C-alpha cells in the first residue's frame, strides 16, 4: 500500500501475510457408523465445498464410518 505524506514524499505501509493451517475433526452423532463407503466420496466433496464457500482451502478431507478429518488452509494479507 502506498500513500503520500504532507510534503509529497512517497510512503509505504507495512503489511503482514498470515498463513493458517487447521486440523478439524467432526464426529457423527453418538459416534454411530453413518458414513458408509458408498456415500463417503459425496460427504468429503460436500465438506470441501463448505470450506471453499468460506474462503478456506480444504487440503485433505477423509475419515472413517464415524468421523472425518480435514486439513484446511487459510491465507490473508493484512495491511495496516
């Protein structure tokens, strides 16, 4: 970001880059086996879509019958 001070000199504002990784785990209700192999691909795609809609990249999504794991990535530039 660039701006000019009162004397006309060009000034730069410092910025910060933030990179965050999250390990998120979701469980089925009462840890019941609800995510069967015939639907798990649809579930993982759905979870990845939710992350994408919220500005997060789902790097890995997977799990077993009663829970799923996600590795999510979020980056931002903060100008100040």
